[in-house]
C-alpha cells in the first residue's frame, strides 16, 4: 500500500533515557518534524500485534494497522546509541525480519495513524462492553476523553508521548474499578496455588507412602502435635537416665525392708 511519505527513505534514531527510540534525522526534513518524533522498535511492535489479536473478534482490520506505519530495518550503526534505518516494504504481520515502525502522522487529524487510533478505540470499547456487565454501555467518547486527559497532563509536564505508550493506553484500557475482573472474564487466573499444583509431578502410591513415613521430612510442629495426642514418643538418652534414677529409690527401699526384718539371735561365747 502506497504511503503519503514517499520520499522518506531513511532515518537515524537514538535510544532515549526512557529506553524508547526517538528520531534524530530523516531524509525528508521538509515534511517531517523530528522534534518529539517517536518510532516503535521491533520488540514493541511484536507486543502490539499480540494485543490486537483479541480484537479480531470485534472487527479489527489488519490493513488499517499496516497502513498506519512505515516499516524500517536496521542498515548500520550511526554512533553511540544511534542507528540508521532504511525503509522497506515488508508486512509487520508476515515478515520474519525485525522491523521498526514509524507512525504516519503527516496528517494528524485524518491520516492513516489517526484512523488507526479511532479504529482500535472502537474495537476495544466493543470488547469491554461484551466482557463486562456495565450499568450503561461504555462509549467511545468516554474512553477518548479519559485518554486525552492523560495525554494533556503529559504535555503540561513537557513530556512527549511515545507512539507505543499511546497505543498501549488504548489496547490496555479498562474502566476504573474493573481492572481486576478483566483477567477473570478472559480466562486468566490469578490463583497461584492452582498454577503451582499444575507444575507438581505426580507420585505413585508407594512413593507417597514412603515420604509420609520419612521422619526427616516432618516439621517440629508435627512432632509436638503427636505428643499432645498421646502418641508414643521415641525414648531418648535423657529418658533412659531418668528411668535409672527412678530405679535407685526402689532399690534403697528394698534394702530398708531387709533391715526391718527380725534377725536371728547369735549366742555369745563365754
């Protein structure tokens, strides 16, 4: 599909402190203003493609996304944290090459990127209305107004909004108070115990019985609970010494009994 920026053949981009890529130079400086011009890297583009997959059931048009971006591939390094990109004609959804994506914003109001933002917002609203049981249907205007407030706050602070962040704000949008329920409705579970149980290997009956009887695997609390229940406690060396001490008074008592017995008289010799 032909792009309106036909003379944009290359650009030089730099990695910013925010770990996003920003455009420094372009081959068409007449129509393209590089001040605050962001570009989506291959990793970010792959994430966006994953986010739009659920929207296919709600009318997502892949061609609109293809038309909204100009694909580039790395040509060579251009200094520290800078690379030169060359324009290509590959598809973001079909190409195996790692591609950068520059949003076509020459016409910010009615251009292909503006059309994509509107299209994704409508698809997202349809999906949210299908997932959640709102008291009143969520509208596109409500979502756009809330997202616009966040963007205006960033502009007031003097921050440029990156293309990737702008798209993720739409594709991840959930009304306040409903965030925790989206995962449940889409089949995502936050129960860590269920996940842990699925990862545990199965044990056969013999192995399980052997582990139950292994004294080294028992906790101290288990041993104390057994003593409280009246189970027999293994005899220790201290217990043996106590048994010996208990026997000693018994022997002494026996000796005393012997002394109390009448003794046979012995005749004295004259």
